[in-house]
């Protein structure tokens, strides 16, 4: 609880973050879609990736083919605020959509 409060107040030191981690689970290789990954204690989150597929998406007045990658983020609410988790997931999506935006050269 104390570490979560310090993190929210942006007063968490580097040594207080040691041991924390997150996992990535990929079921896309075997055809999985939309699953709920379970957080592995003592980690605080896990990002699940499913199989990407091309789907029609309505954009700018017309249906256009888009590659969609279903992502599932599970996290421990005792440590991670839901709004921060959504912002993190949006950052992941932006990085996948336009990787040059986060590259050192971009």
C-alpha cells in the first residue's frame, strides 16, 4: 500500500521498484483470441496478445481493411490505478501503430 501511494505521488525511489515486473502472454500463435491473462504474483500486470486478423473497419465514410491485434491487460488494482493502466495500453497501441514515434531516431 505504501509503495502504491508513493508511486501515485511520484515519490517512489528506484530501490522501491526493485522486484516488480510484468509478463507478456501470447496465444496468437495457436489461434487464441480474446483471453484474460492471470497476473503472476509477485508481478503486478500481464499483457496478453491474441492472433491478429484483417477486419473491415468503418473509417472516413467507408469500410477499409485493417489489421487488428486483440490485446488484454490484467493488473493488480491494489498497485496500479485503472486510468494509468489504460494510458499504458494506449501507449502500447500507439507504439504498434506508429513505431517511429517512439524510436530514438523518430
